[in-house]
């Protein structure tokens, strides 16, 4: 069968389409871009079904009946009656089931009809059946084409790795440099790309390479994406207007990554790297603009209005989100906006027309947020009347197309317009229509959560709190269903998470907590509500961690039970342990206390005055106090005596309200599950002014991102092997200098004396490759790293400094330890001393909390800031000595080591401990993460 020219245009128009702002609302996974344009699909069906079936071989009477069904299906599809088309083709398929050649073509087109009505599961099944049947009749060229089409569906559904497997057969995990020369593309023989190459199928190869480029863009490998897209251009210039559009998207995504890297370098104080990434970002933004402009020009010359519209929308959005770099002049922006409005009027009814109208209605000149549907835009380009007309037209077009997903977005967008104008009646009317449309199809959850959230806000406006909470809860549950896919899509850009995930979780938690403050609520109902708050907060922290690392590896060991269930599970050891979870909301911060088999307690952080009354401490005030606390701790080395004033005030705010519930007689360990800026400080250093003791003197202290990621279990510690890695030399990484660590030999010596069965790699012997080789040969339950470790605001800036001015990135660490991630031979303790976090960005502390979980380690001992003194060696030696004591938990082992330093001035000289070590700057930064037993 000849591959129709129109078919490739059709295919590429869906493969290489732009990420509209509506798409970004569903978190950059392109879940809403499954619509094949109607005016092109008609040609496709005539070219395949009519030619290959109706005018094929001589048929029997039964086949004649099937031909009638096929023809009727074509008419239904042409009229937009996709469900009827599916019905007729399914009947025809039953009659053709013993004829794989004909069945393949019907399945191929059934898949496209299913996509039109959003039935992605059925579309995948139909395409898979078509591939199987084409293999049977040995039409391998068509097998490759169907693999490309199937890959596109997977990519749109947030599964780009599956797409890559179909297109090339293997995934290039390592990112090539943007300055690296183009590499030869080597795919497996059965892949779509190789099939197209073997059969000299230029259009098939363009499709495969184009989708590969988009798939790699979705997993954040922008350099690889750009390489594939440039390779697409080399095959044939015929569809450059589409390829250029995709290249623009890839360069824009890379520009956004460079912006984050520049910000990270700024936080780390590396001005040279900040300038370098800023320049790279500007260059990529300019390149994206050029590609979009060239795509628009070519599309106009080739009379491709849909492609021209997509290019214009991309160009406009580029100009609306880059206010600092000023990539697009006001004149260019305004001209593109006017052109888009003109083209929109003449476009045929299509997904592009619907989304284009919505994008133009909510267009802002300079926007720092990615979704217009989670807040009310105040500086829209269009007037209210113009925006309203655009949104009404999108609803009309979506109704004409009878597409549930389009109807959902069009009505939801119009509902949001009225929400922002405080017309609750109109807002709720269109929002409910959007919810119904989204709920008709399980694959439309990306829009369903958005409009349930919107319905909750509308109910909140009318003070219908319980209805609002019910809507928020449904939105939360829907988002949880799809979060694992959507958060891994564009891993390097966290703006979506900030705008369209985190606010929902916090809004739901706040609403439930506020409800508890109103009127009398029975204890049983109160406990139930608090349990739901805990689950919401826990889900938020898991989502933040997953988003930071950009993959779902940390969720591989996630306990399916909720926290409340875990605390009532007698098979898990939580005896004598209390759990304190924080939640930071607008204006106030709450603390939840959970104890095994007891009711959850909750209190807002409040400040008491001399009159005996209390007032809620604002989140801004708390953040300033936390920053003051950390600064005082870090600078403590400059002071003879540490001033405990701030530490005492924080103790009164956070710990004292629960004093009656966590009496030392029954609670021995406190595990903190912190939120936001509270992660950046050690709770062990809070000070009880009444008892004149630090918190750690009363309780062993540990932290974990989520109780569901922690497996508290005591292991045999008698005969453990240790891999000891250390750096004593000065190093320079990415332009940043790291001081020599003169106390590392003493620290390493202490660890060696406690673990005689050790292997060490020091200075030049400690490089990523040698580390990997050692782990491949032997399992080490203890991995101790005495070197600088930096945790940046993005995962790419999280690394351990090694010898020869090299670095061990978090990805390399994960890959090296992956083979140890099993119940029998995993790493028990990963120790990281001399760490540094990016002060001022609470995301960076996710690196500390998540590094152990990311690499499958049970427990981590890490430092919140670098202490280049012999005190670290002293603390480490005492910790490991205690750790080898089978009757002592990890948290207790650290506690006893810290208490020993607190008592430095009281110990006899024979102990050999410096009296200045009682200052918390020396002992407080070391924290226990994960399994505390």
C-alpha cells in the first residue's frame, strides 16, 4: 500500500504540534493533544479504507456486507459521528477477523476514530492489533508506520519512554552536550526508524524522527531532542514548517532549563556560571523565536493555516513569558496577535481552533505563571468583551465537533472567566458542564481535576465550605491518579508544579483545617478530617520529591498503606516514636502530631503574650525566624557561647504545645516530616528554656520526607563491610572552589578503625568510575563519603565532589547503587559529611531528604551545612561506635554522639574532646534521614 502524502501531513500535524498554554495547564504532558485534524483525516480514510478494502480483491456476499459497513463508517466519520463510525467498523472487523490484511486497515483507522472520542486505551489496542496483522501479511513498512502512530499516543499520554522503545528500540539515558557534534543515530532493526530506513520510506522516517525528538523533549533530554529534529530536516525539507515548529519548542524548553541553572548558580554564588547560563538561555530563546517565525512563513507559503496558527500561538506565548530577556519586540508580538485573530476566524472547526481561541482569550504580555486557570489574570491583552467572545466561540466549536475533551476545556475556560468576575452562577454553570464532559471519558482526567478545583473555588466564593472541600477532594484524588506520569514529563521545568499542583494540595489541607475551627465538631469526625489532612500533606511532599528528581524511582518502595494505617500496623515498629508533620499555608503554619494507635493532634503555631492570650504566628514571621535560627547556628563558630534565644522561641512555638502528649517517659524518638523552609534547619537544636536542654537531649531526632517511604527495621550490624570515600584536596567544580578538608584523614581513620573490613578510595583514587567499579564487585552496607556535597535548587546541581576536580552527580550515584537495591544486599547507611545546600531555596533541601531514597538506601546521615573541623570526625567516630551497639537505634546513636559534644565542657580531659564542641554549630547540622531504627 502506498503511504499517502496527505497521511504524513496528518500524522506530523499531531506529532509535532506546539505545547499551548492549555496543554501546560495539564502539566506539559500533552494529554490534551490527541486530536487528528478533521479536514485531513477524511483524505486518509478514503486513501486506506476505500482503496484497500472496497476496491480490493473479489469478495463474498459476507464481505459485501462488510464493505457496506465500512462505507457507512466513512460517511459517519466524515460527518463527525465518530462513535457511529466505530460501531460500524467494529461490526465490519468481526467479519474480516479471518482476513488479516483487511483487518489491519480497519484496526488502523478504528484507532484514529477512538482517538477522536478520547478512547486512548481502545486506540492503543486497535493499533497493536493492526501491527500484529501487518506482520502476518509481511507488510513491514506499514508495521513501522503503525509503530510511529502508536508511539505518538504513548508520548501524548505522558509515556515518552514507551514511545522511544517503539521508535528506536532503546533509550539514550545520558544527555549529550549541546556543543557536542551530531552523533550517528543507531536504532534496533525492529524499530520504526530502522524499518523506514530499510524501506527507503522518507515520510515514515520523518514521522519516526519527529516523534523521537518530541519524546526526548518530554523527558528533559533537550540536546538529544534537537539532534533528532535536525536529523528529520536532513531527510526531506518537505515538512520543514512542522519540524521548525518542534525545534522552536525544544529550544524554548532548553532555554527554560538554562534559566533555572542560572538561578541555581546565582544561589550558589557562582557568578561566572550564572552569566554563562543566562547567555545560553538568551541564545536559545532567540533561536526558538527564529524557528517559530520561519515555521509561520513556510506554513503561510504552503497554505497550511492550522500549522501557521500553531506557530503564531507559540511565538505569542514565547513573547508573553520572557519579560526579562525581551526575546520578542512589542511590535512583533502585537502583529502576531493580530494575525492569529484573523486566521482563527477562517480556520475549520478543529482542536487548534478551540485551543487557539482559549489561548488568545487568556493571553498576557508578561506572565510568570504557566496556567491561566489557577488564578485570575489581571493584565490580559484582550478586553473583557473580546475575551468573552473568543471563549464563547471555543464552546461553539467544541460542540460542533462533539468532542468531550474539547467541550471540557472550552466550557471550563469560560467558567473561569466568570469566576474571576465573581459571577458564581455563570461560573458554576459552565464549570459543571466542563466536569460532565471530562467525566464522560476516563482519559480526560487532566481536565477533570482542573475543573473540580475550579468548582471548589467557586463554592468557596459563596461560603459553601463543605461543597468546596468535596470538590477539592475530588480534584486531589484525580490528580493523584495521574501525578506519577505528569510530574515526570518535563523534568527540568518545575514551574508547572509550583502553579498547578502545589496550590491545590495546600488549598485542600487549609480548607479542612479551617473547617475544624468553625463550630463544634465531634471527636470522631475531627479525627477523620485530620487523617485526610495528613494524607494530603504526605501526598504533597511525595509530589515535591518526585518533581525535584524528575522521575518516580523514589516511589518504587512506597508503602500502599496511608500513614494512619501504618501507625496502627503492629507489624511495623513505631513504639515510643512520635511524628511531627508541618504544613505551611498562606498566613499560618500548622503542626500535626501522630502517635501509634492514638488520635492525631493538630495545632496552629501561635505566640503567647504576657496577658496569657495567643496569636497565630504568620508564615512570613516564622520563615524569618527560621532563617535567623539557621544563620545563628552556622555563624556559631564565631561565638564563644551560643545564644539560645531564637532556638528557645521556636521550641515554644513548635514543641511545647505538645508537651503533654510527648512525655519522655513514653516517647523516646521524634521524627519530623517537614514542609518548605522548615526543612533547612535541624530540629535537634531547638532549646527548652525551662529545662535548659536542647531538644536532642530529651529525644532522639530523625527526619523523613514521608513515613510511607520509610521502612523502620533493625538490621544486623556486627560484620558489615564499609566503602570509605574521601577528599582532602581543594577542588574546583563548574567554576566554584571547594576548600581542602584537612580533617578528612582523621574522620576516615576513625571509620576504618570501626569497620576493619573496608575498602577506601581517597583523593585521586576517588572518581566516579572507580566508585562504580567497586560497587559492581562488592556489596557494602556502609558507604561513608567524607567530601563536599552540594544540593542545588535543581537535581542537575546536586553532586558530590570527587578527586581530580570531578563530580559524582545524583544520577551517577543512583546508577551505581541501583544493583544494590534489594532486600538482601542494599546499602544500610549512606553518610554524607561536609554538605552544602543552596541557602534561600527550600527546594534544595529536598536533595538531602531525597538522596538516600533516590538510591535505595535505608538510612542517611548527612549534614545541613559544611563543618570543616575535626568536630565532624569526633561526631562520626562516636556515632559509628554507638551504631555498632545492637541495642541502639540509628537515631539514638546520633543522639548520644551529639549529647557527648553538648557536654564537652563537662567531660574529663581524658576524653580528648574540644570544649568548644558544645556549640551547636559543630553537632547540630548532622541529621538522620529515613530509617531511624
